[in-house]
C-alpha cells in the first residue's frame, strides 16, 4: 500500500505532501528564476567585451574606448556576482523553510515508526528530509535554472556564424549523451551501495550496543567478518558507481575543453577567410563554454540529484503510510476509569494476534497486577493500555473514550509509563524526570522523586538533580535507571500509571520503594497497572489478571484469583504444596509466589 501511495505521489507531482511543501516557496522560486535570468544575461558580458576589444579597440587604437568598456565590464560583473549571491541566499532560505514546514510531522512519523518495532529503523525520514534540504540549499537548483539558457547561448553562437552554431550543437549533444549514460550506469550500483552501507551501519550499532555479549562469548571475530563482508560489498558497488561517474565526468570535462578549442580553431579558419572577425572567433569559444557548463555541472552533481529524488519519493511514501493526525475535540482531563472490551491485538503490522478476548474494567484508586508466563502478552497489553499500540478488534477506553479520540500530546500529561526496557535521555536527571517540559518547576520534580522513593539516591550523585546523563555524564546502574524512570512515570500525578516489570533490576530497597509508590498512587486515586516479573511488584494491588498464551485466564480481586489459580493448577511433583497443588505463600516484600511459570519470566 505504501509503495502504491509513493507511485501515486510521483504521478500527481506537486499535489503530493512534499510537492505541497515546495509550493509554499513558489514566490521564492519565481525570484530565483528572475535572478537566474539576469545572471545568465550578464554572462554574455565577457564575449561582448572581447568583441569590442578585438573589433573596436584594436581597430581604432583608442585607449579611451578601452577604458570606458572596461569600466562597464567591471560594473556588470559586480552586478552579476551580487545577483548570484542573492540567488544562493534565497535558495538556503527556501531549503530551511521547506525543512521547517515538514520537520514537525516528519519527527512524529519517526516516533510512530519506533512504535512499530525495530524493523522500522531502516526507514529514516529525518535523514531524507536532511538530504532534501542539503540539495535545495546547494548549487544544483541554480544549475537547473541555468539549463534553459543552453539553447539561447547556442542561438547566440549561430548569430556569429552558422558553422560555429552547428559545432556547438554537436558538442552539446555529446555531453548530453554523457549525462544520460551517467544516470543509466551509476543508479543501480549507487542504490545497492547505499543499501549495503545502511546494513553495515545497523550491524555496527547493534554490535556496539551488545559489546558485552559479543566480547564475553568470543563473537568478536564473527561479527567483524560479517561487518567486513557488508563493508567490502558496499565499497565494491560504490567503487563501480564512482568509477562510472568519474569516467563520465572526466570525459565531459575533457570533451568540453576540446570542443571549445575546436570552435576556436574553426573560428580562426573563418577569420582567416575574413568571413567573421577575430572578436567573433573569441566570443564564440567563450559562449560555448558557458553553454556547456550547466550540463557538465549536472553530471558532477548527479549523485546528489539522485539522492534527493529518492528521498522525495520515500518521504511521500512515509507521509502516505502514516497520515497526519487530525484535530481532535478536547476532552476533559481523564480520571482513570479504564476498560478493555473484547480486545484482540498484536504488534503493528502483525498478521496474528498476541492477545485475544481481553475484558476487564478498573476504577480510579484500583491497582491491577498482570501475571503470566513468558510470551503471555503482558508487554503487548501494557502498550495497548497507554495507547501506543491500537487493538485489531475491540477497544481500550479511558474515561469512555478510545485513545484515537484524545489529543496525544495532551493525553500524555495524564499517563505515566515505565517500559520493560528503560532508557533515559541525554540531559540532566531533573530534565528526565520532568519529561523535558520547559515549564517544569523544581518542586514538581522533587515531588515525583520523593513519591518514587529516589530523592535521597539522586542527592548522593555528584551534582544531584543537575547531574548529566549521557556521554561524559554520570553512569547509572540498571536499578538506578529504573527508579529514576519510575519518578518520570509519576511526574505530574498522572491519572493512569502503567508499569511493565518495574522491579526487574531493583534490589530490596528499590522493591520496598516501588511497593510504597504504588500504594501512594492508589491512595491519591490513580489507576495503576503492573506487569509482574517478581511477586513483590504486585504486593500493593487489589486486582489480578492472569494471562496465558495471550488469553485471559482469570480476572478479579487478588485473593480470589490466587485461590482460583490454586484450584485450577495441575498436580505437582512430590515436594510441592499440599494435595499436589503449587505452594502459594507471601513473599518477604508482601507479595506472593506461584510456581513457575505463572509469575516469573520476561514479558512479551
């Protein structure tokens, strides 16, 4: 569907999203066209000056005439340089305006693709937007505005003499064929090279993230060989493309110099025969050089043009694939009434459902623990409950409204989410807790940290809340990162709080702080959902949901669900609980323990 949309965007030209963004600078392009008209017109200053020197000054031996036409020539070149400078400034501003027009939407698309899983990482609309901006701000657009002047310059050569005009046409045709060959011969290997380079960079980044695993298990040489294979193949394809492009560029450059000399020779012959003047001979050579320059420049910039053209097509495909968010009616702030209604769901783009038949409802102040073995669908449910994934069938409702009825940025203020794989962003700890809100107050940041039980931990860091995270900043352990991320989830007292394995990296102190934070959230009337990895995570909840193989096996008050699970469990081997049932007992942190794999195991 996305490919079809991309082709449709090409067929409709400027009716596409990117085309519409370019059309916002229509007046600027008209201005560039006017600047290009006068710049190219003033390019005739040199040939006309040579004509006057050879045919008027040398014949009359008038120094005064030479001085006057030299001053005029200097003034015209100053005007040409100023107009060319203005044209380049306008192009840079057009490029910046284009990037600004699409930047917000493009970044949103990039974020939404992140919700689709790691497979979406190969689509990089931000890079495509940058490619388009660099192309628009460079010399290439000006060159395309210069192209229509090629026949005008050749016509001027015909005015000098028809034989010079024919030779100029022949030269232009040869260089044009070279440009077509450059496009035909370089496009395929260049695209293959870019594809391999992206795969090589993705592998290198993945290896960098998992360096501990690679080094500890002796995988370094294996990964290096895979990287070297991608690198070598990409280099070979790139070399083929560069060789063909370089050969075409070298040929066109040498042929341009040859044809300029040839027209000078033909002009010399015509001058000897007194058919044209010596000034016309020199002027013809200069005009031909200017006529062929845009074609040769396009050959040299063809790779950038191809990259911009491909970026244009991909961007339109991205915009068609992820439509722009509509303007939603502003709803009242949610209170935390949450309901799942016959939900069938899976990751975006998946053909099979991970969850089926999920039904439950929660009121503000209730806490729900979600338990189940690995691959039961706990993390999938967590993403559904915060609205980053949508059900294939059924509905998730917050205060009666589905998530697509809310304004996402507005709703985010009322949702706290702690994902299974936690990562903090480059910035201070205070900025991370406040979700990088520019108007966040110190009091609200400290309040969230105290609620999460991490205030004292932060104060022990070198610069407290102002400690930098990232390159050159503090290095946090997994438990510290998870506790600060919990404070981020609690910031602003959200109505709905979803915690996915919130104690996976916590010690006993962190576990106790988590239990206290959940209890405090419920006391404040917040709706809390916890995807349980360890029993202590659900010590402070009153409701329990059991998932198994993506299906809802039990839901209700925690004690009743535990009793139900005890009654439904198959007989255990000798040494288990009474009557062959798995033992159920309170944990030291106030939770409970059910024999594996009911509670333990990573979520899916």
